[in-house]
C-alpha cells in the first residue's frame, strides 16, 4: 500500500497542529460556531444528535494491521469501544469529545491516517473495488490510479470550496463492485487495442434526486486522467449552483446542460491544459504501481481436498465457505469476506476487540492487509486455502463469521435517527426487526442474493435507491413510516428502484418484506435470482400481494 513520504507527513502533521489551535480558539470563544463549522467539517468532524462524530478516511478502503490496531485504540481510548464502517469505505466514531479530537488525529497521523476532506464541499474519499488486485475478472489494479487522484485532490486549492461535496469511484474489473455509475465522477478501466484507459461517467448520485451517471467519454487514455478530471471539476466549480444546496450537486448541472452541453464545456476547459503539467507518463504509473506489488504468493496446488473434508464435517464452516469466501485470481488462495452483520448488531459496527482480532488475523494469514467494503463489511484478500479453517475459527470466536454475505441480512444500513441529526426515522431498529423475522438461514440461502439497503432520510446514505429491496424512512406527522422500492441495482446494469406503493407502518416492515419474498419464491423460474425475477415480471405482482394483505 502507499507509504507516506516527507511531504505527506508534513501536510498531515501540520494539519493536526492547525486544527488543534482552531479547536482551542473555538472553545475559548475566539471562533464562533458558524465559522468553526467549515473548519471542523474539513477535518471530518460532524455534530450529530448526541455528540460529535469523527469520520476517518480510509482511501479506497485499504488499511494495514497497524492502522486497524490504531483504529481499535481510538475506539477504546476516545470513544465507547466501537467504530462504524461506512458506505464510503471510511470509519466513523460517534462519541469523541471535541477537545480530544486533535489528540485522535495526532495518534492516527503516526500510522499514516487522517480525516481531511471526509466532509465539507470538497473532493471526498476516493472509493474503489474491495477486491482490487485479487479479482479474477480484473483488467488492472485500480488502486494506483485511486492514489494518483487522491494526491491530486487533497487540499487542491481550486476545488476546496466546491458548490457541494464531490465523490469519485474507480473500478478496474469487468464486474462493477464500486458503484461507479452512482458517483459524481465514475471511472471504469477499459482496454482499447492494448491501451489502458477509462470509460468516464459523470453526474451520478443518490440523495434527493437519484441519477445514473452519464457517459461523457467512452475512452480516456490513462495519461489524461488528471487533466480531464481537472476540466470537469472546473466546469462544475464555475457553473454549479450555489444558491440552493439541494440543487448544487454536479448531477443537477449535467442534467440542466445536457450531457452534450456539459461535454462541450469540459472540452473547452480541457483543450489548454491537455498535454500540460497534469499529463502523466509511464514513469508516474511505474512509481505508483511500486506501492501495490503483488504479494509473495506461495505456489500452491489448484485443489485442496481438506476444504471438502472440512465442509462435510462442519455445516457452519460449509455455509461460511460457500457464502463468505470468493474466488481468488491466484491458485490456492481465497478471498474472505468478514461479516459485520451479526444479528443484534448495527450493520457496519465493529468493537475495538473485533478490530484488533481482524488486524491480528490479517497479520498472520493475509499479508497484514484489510479492505473495507462499501457494503459495510471487511475483506481479507489473500488467505491460503489451507488456512481457511483456522481463519474461520478465529473470526467465529469474535462473532465475525456470520455466514450471510449477499443474503437479505447482509444489509446496508445508515445510522438513522439514533445518531444522525438529519434522519427522519430510525434505521438500526428496522434492521433488528428484519433480522429477528428472518433468522432461518436455510430459508435465506434458499432465497439467494438479495441486496437490501436502508436509509433514514432522503440523503440516501444507505443507498436505498439501488437496493434490490430499498427502504426509506419518512416522517408522517411525527410517526415513522417506511417507503419501499424494488429493483434497484448498483452494478454494471445500474437501475434505480421502483416505488412499491404507499409507505408501510414501522411495525409492518418485516412482514411486507416477507410477502415480497413469498411472491418471488412463488413465481421464480429455474435458478432466477430475485433481481432477475423482478426484471421479468415488474412491480405489480409484489404490489398486489403487499397491499392486498395490508388492506
């Protein structure tokens, strides 16, 4: 992974010192709340319902064991013993004391971590594929390109006060696991006549106005990635609305100008800088690739009879292997998904002990590296087949081996009104209700893959618009109700979910989902997945069953 040089260390250390002084002056009355807001946001600090919340950056979801141990120590020392992994591949701490935040940032700086630009109207954390570098369907590893963009965008003087927040995602595989079409700028690696480049999407996003990104360039040679992104950001900075924060995202500008009109303005901005200082050369890519070398894989046989033996002897291991591990590009290795979705726990939460455990397991069995997924789980990317039983036992000991990846209970869930001051309703309570209703894993395995995503308000931090089943919390005269959508998809076949009908009462959400799944089981054909069945029959059969019973 990328290692800080003296410039990186200086920037992060000086930023900690600056923020320490700003916090002190604010607490002493020298900086009022309004002026301090912009300062704290650009250091990842929000004000939530009960306390401040600190969001720590995890660039493209990659941490090493030492960093994970440091995050565990922050949870122990400054918080309430846990952290919350988010859909931006970051981690949030919900209970830090304001005067302690500079100390947290100083501690994190020692392990090359920070919270810069995890909030505010600037370029946020660059997200990517959690299987980067190990996926069999990968064209190239996208992480070096993510790091190039991260360095270019950090403290960029022209793009530090944008009309609104700005998000990038990069994928290097044929399967999109990074939801690139739902970002302000999405970059998909493509190969054309042996040349590496990017298919560029712009103007995607969720929130109040969900939009699928539009293709602005079918093939952008990789050497122009920074100059072309610079041109797009300039257009947004010049023409994006600043009079209404609900109309300020780049998706609104792209829709207003039309993709052709937006492209014309970008080309005008790009022309004078194309081929200039932002043009990358082979040496730039070679230098950055050097930080992401292929691990020292052992030469292992393709088959390992022990796995079949273990699967036959222990059904719990079998289910975990079948659902929580994935094919690795390297013979004799497996990708291990670490579920943060145990029943009774808020999705994405991990205790300090669990973070320490994952760090130790990664150090022993996966080259000391951990990935954070945008579906609020963790990944050990390089586990040898012969170590899988021991890894499973170690994870299971710490309640990190729930065999539910891809199932209904592997849901995305925002913190909701339990923590977030913007939320209309709770989300964590509904997650608990659904878990309690669907506690039969044989039934969940029979249902198959269902992406359930839930948000407590229209800001859509839980990505409900792109869930196979989406849940949106709405307030009705002080009561919590939940709007359901069906058929959303954040992969290559990007689709926005279709509204099922009127909102459902809080107590009836899990029953409504059960009826939706009953329809699926009744009408599915052969090996159809839920999303395939929905695309074949549409929303009406599901609507009829849910609201007929409700009536």
